[in-house]
């Protein structure tokens, strides 16, 4: 596994080894020993999630203020622009974001630590997005920062009209949101 650092040290791009030939490919999508050796992180995943979305769907920026979740995310069909935003007020990178294209071809994964808001935009006709979480989903603690918050200045790719849920359209700006210390 190749680990690529980002502008925010805690957010990591992971490239698994892919073995392919004219019949297809094989890759280990997760191995706890290799993950720990490559990243230095000792995490326990408790939940796997799978979402399918169509082009232009923008999900996020989501987080849980209690029971925060670290996420290991990847795309198994299609392509997305994936974003992690540091919302830890005491962090040197508070309010900064990292954006990475994850595709079925590049097999990249993104490690989004707890203390970060997370979202993605579907770039392909459809995308199947898989993610492991370090804590269980809890709707009582779920929060959302608005995707187009000018204070963050996220450069979302242009794919035509964006499609957002009602919940995501009602997200708060970072200056009004519940944040981590």
C-alpha cells in the first residue's frame, strides 16, 4: 500500500496494490495489519456503508459532533470528487480542506479522520461509494456544513446542476456550526 500525504497531515490518500491481467484484477481493499503499518493508525471499523448516486449529486459536508467517525472511503464504480474539511478549532489547519478524485480506475482510498466534515460530488453518470466508519451512525449527533460556504472556498468541479438533499441544502456555515474543540 502506498500512502500519499496531503496538505492536511492527518488526511491520507491510500493506493492499494492492484494485480491485474486480461482477466481482470485483484486487490486487497483493507487489511488491518497493512493499514496500521503504512499509516501508523490503530483504528477499529464498526460499520460499512454503500451509497449509489447519479452525476451531480453532492452529499455533505457531514460529521457527527458526538460519536465522531473516522472514515475510509473509496469508489468501486464511477468517479467522485471527495472532500475532507478540518473542523477542529484548535488545529493549525482549521477550516482547510483537501479534495481528491476517487475513481474505479485509480482504486484510491481517502482516510478522513474524526474531527473532519466530509462530502463528495459525483462526476460520472453513476457512482458506488463505499466507506468504513470507526463509530456508528447516530442521527441525533449528525451535523452538516453547507457545501458552498464562502469561508471554506471549496472548488467543486463543474458537472452541471448539483443535486442536494433538503438536509444538505440547510447546512450551516462553519462560523455558525457546532465544531470540535
